C-alpha cells in the first residue's frame, strides 16, 4: 500500500484549471520530486496535500485513508517553504517547537524533539538565535527542522533551496538525500531546477500542461524521455534536434542529417516515409578529425564550462548543433573541419505532430 496516493486530483479557480486528473503514488520512505516550470501548479499541489486548500475533484490518500475531510494538523504532514517562513519573534528553537506544541506534547518531549532534529541538521549551536541572526543556510535548516520535528509520515518541501546561495545549494543537494532518508518520511519535493530533481529524487514526476507527462527514475527521464518537451527540460546544454524523414531501402533504415545519410536502427523501419524529430544529446556526440567517417561539420565556437567544453558546430546543410567534450580532451579550434558521429543507441526520435517519443 502506498503511503501517499493522489487519485484523479483536480484543482480549478473558476474557469481556470490548474491541473486535472492527477494520479501519483509514493511509497514509504520514497523521495518523489515534482518538477516543472513556474506556474505549473507545483506549490498548489503541496497545499492540497497539506490540507491548506481543498481539491476541486479527486482524492488524497495517506496511509490508505482518504484525508479530504481531515484537518491539516491531523494529517501527519510536515511542510517547508522556499521563503523559510520562520516566525521572526521566536528563536530557532521555538520555531522548531511549534508543531510539537501544536500536538500537545509535554515540555520534555518538545525539548527532546528540538535537540534530535537540531543535531541531525547541525544547527544545535544556533538554537537560541532569532531568524534575523541566522544565515540563509541556517534559516533553511531551521525550516526543515521544524517540518521534521513532529516526525511526519509525509514531508512536503516547496523548493527549499531556491533562496540559498549556489555553494550551499550544491552542498545540500549532496546532503539532503541522507537527511531525508534518516527521517523515514515519504517526501514530495518541488523544484524547477532539473539538476536538483536528478540529484534528489528516487523518481521524478514531470508536471506540465496540467498533468504529469512522465513519472520515472531520473535515469529513465534523461535516457528515455516520454516526449520532446521532457527531453528539452533535462540537460545543459539542451538536446540537439533536427526535423528529418525516416527512409527504408536496400541499404537499410536511415535519415538525412546535416546533409549526410546516417544509418539508424532497423527497428524504426515502420516509420519509413514519416517526418520525425531527431534528437541527440551533446555529450553523446563523438568528434574526430575531418577525414574520419561521420557528419562533416565545421567548428564555429568553443566554450569552456569548467568540467566540460562545449562546441558549436555547423553541418554542410546549415544545421547547427552542440557537442560536449570532457575538459581533459583537446578541443579543436574554431574553423576546424571535423566529423561528428554517435551510437545508434543514443539516438531519440519524436513524433513531429505530438512530440511523443517513438520506439524503434
């Protein structure tokens, strides 16, 4: 039985539909990241689960029980917000204590709970400080400690790293999975940062256009995106694309790419004569000297990006695409003639009309 389940969940404000018919399940202790752009309804979804707002239709089940008519304080849900939302007149310790006091815990249990989560999140040395005396990192940890203090079955995290500096955000991407697993809670984590989603989630639920367009492991989201739009959301640099046509003949199955006929897997034979969108990720492209086999291209620009070097290339027919090389590899100079190639297993094809992934 899933610890958290959404069944045909919908939310509208008058004629405006935020989302409709959402279905999602999360197991005990699982971290599910809800990923999507601004305005897709991620925060509203968390508010519905927390009981702060009511759904227009559908149901929310926690531990197998419909909680639609249960007050927020009795749902066993903890929530941390992107703006920290700490009470400014309370110390860090008193902020952390609020859910425990709301449950009517004894003073001994309150102090024990504060000490436990403060030690876990390494903020026991600032418990007496007011929020204005805390760094953003300490505020973020205090807000998370408050959400964890009552040992909720469900933990809702609303983009909690958005307002912290880049260094802390990187560190917390490494540390948060351990902290969340130690809590034992089922976690729904909202973000619009794809790197965060990939680093933190056991599974990622991609929210777009009022529905979950794909729910899968981070690896499957990246390697087997359900649609062209999902493929474009993950990856930096973004996936290279080109409109082309699948051909089948005596020499096998191929496409025309960059002015060159390129063989593709025979499984795509059923799409012969069909216009498609070809996709290949920059890191999947191999660059060799111009005399090698592959798609002839010219290096237009070279951009070093720390651990990677990104090349902008132009093929004979004017198709421009990106290739990503390890920083340790010697990058060709602009103006150099090269040949680009890739393994057939790294290729993606999408339907031109719907954008859905084609399976060969």
